[in-house]
C-alpha cells in the first residue's frame, strides 16, 4: 500500500453533511418562518455539489496511489464503503415508516406526502435496498431514502474511475507505459463530455449535468500532484462547465416554487470549491486523529438523518422549534451508532483489499499516512 500525505478534509466533509441535514430539517421540521427564510440559499444542495468535487479529488488520489493496476480491488473497496451503511440506513427508514404507518401517525414531510399502497411491496423494497445501484430509482414506486440519488451518482463516478484503472492495466499489459492514470482519466472524462452537453440540452439524463464537479476534483488532484499545465487547463474548463450548469438552473425552485438567492448561492459554491483547493494543500500539524474521526462519520450522518427526520415528524405535531432541535440532537448519536455497528467488520475487509491498515494517528503526527477513501 502506498502512503499518501494526509489532507485535512475530515471536519470539512462533516460540515458539508451537517449543511445537508440542516436544509432537510429546516424544510420539514422547523417553524414556517424559519423554514421560508432558509429556503432561498439551498446550502445543503450546494454542499452535495461540493461533496462531488471533493470525491473527485479524493477518489482519484486513492486510485492513483493505492489501486493502480487494480480496478477490481478499487471497486470492491468502494462497494464495501457504500453498501453496508446504505443497507442499514435503508432498512432503518423502512422500519420507521412501517412502524408509524401501522400506528397511523406517519408524517413524511411538511408537504404532507403519503406512502403509496405499493411502498411495501417486495418489488419496491428490493429496489430501495438496491438504491445505491445507478438508475435503480426507475424501478421504485416510493423512495424511502430520497437522498440516495447522490449515492447512485457517486457509483457512476466510481465505475468511470474503475474504467480508467482498467485502461491503465491494459496499457501495462501492452507495454504502453504512457497510459498513466492521469491520461486514462482524461480519456474517460472526455468521453463523458458529450453526455454532459446532451444533458444540458435536455437530451440525456439530468444526472450527467453534474459531471463537471467530479471533473473539477479529479483535475485539481492531478494539477497539484504534478503541477501539470494540462491538468490546470482541465481545472479551468471544469470550472467553466460548473458555472454553465449553475447558470442554467431556473431562478425559481421547480418543485417548491421559492425564489433562489442566486448570487449568494454562487458565492457559497465557489467558496466551498476554493476550500477544497486550499485544504488539499494544507498539512495539518495537529488534531489529525480528530479530523479523520469527524470525517469518518460523514456518510453515516448523511444516510441516517432521513429516518431521524421521519421519526421526529411522526412523534410530534405541527412544525416547531422543539421538533427541529430534537432532530438535530438525535442525528449525530444515531450516525455514531450506525458507524460503530458497521465499520469495524467492514474496515477490516477494506484494509485487506487496500493491502494494509490506515495508520493510527497521534495528535501531532508528521509522517505520511493514507487519506481515508
């Protein structure tokens, strides 16, 4: 296993997840005035976009430094990272909905959405448990974990990176030493450009309009790794595509109808992307163990807060500050519980696939370590 310099993304990742939780809880638990005041800024939606850019950086770094020539190991590690926690969160969401539906007190959101009769059919439950698979949503009649769309998009990105790794492996077998991951990643990214263009023209699935965020993160890694002009140009072009995607969004939310604070949103998004670029070059002298621990909770927090939200809604009436604060208070302990339940066994399996353990971090460690991926 090749060591990587630790990059202090952990607390930032957790902050992004908290912004997602805040947006959903403000929208569905908080009093009307507070909810309406927060809506125009969509900080959680922006945080998800920043997640994609951060994923582009971290995953390309891991692929380059740990999984070169091993696309199968890369995919196996990604599945172990994604699937166990996803299944636990999906089962929790199904259980909470089933319990309160049986009690007759189920509330799903502020809009008063109700469960369709087909929600608990074997077909829909199976589709939800496979909700991490790209386009599995097409088989669902009700989405118990509505935020799983981001996980499905991540999985598409992982498949693309695995394709780049496979091209590199093939090149090594053919004696093409110039088929580095940087080159094969560029080739794969270039192949997705037409899909992005067609999606922007409404002629391909909307999912592909978000490809530039992954391009940006991956290009940023290669630009910082080798000070490559080509990668720097790719960063600039990716940023231009991001601005196009952002500018093409309607000024009013298509489902909820509120007026977006477009200028503020753009400033926030660019600030998040700038934070990724800055943190990628930082070398945290202390608090590395704490930073990594905070980052480790991110995925569990992102997935489990949906069940917490439905639980609080179904146990309360109306939309109150108390309910909103109760949801916030419950979310982190629930995420810690999910992580503690799943991670020990999964972590050992992932270590075996990586080829070694992540080093333990003392508070002020200066040696190189593997960035969690």
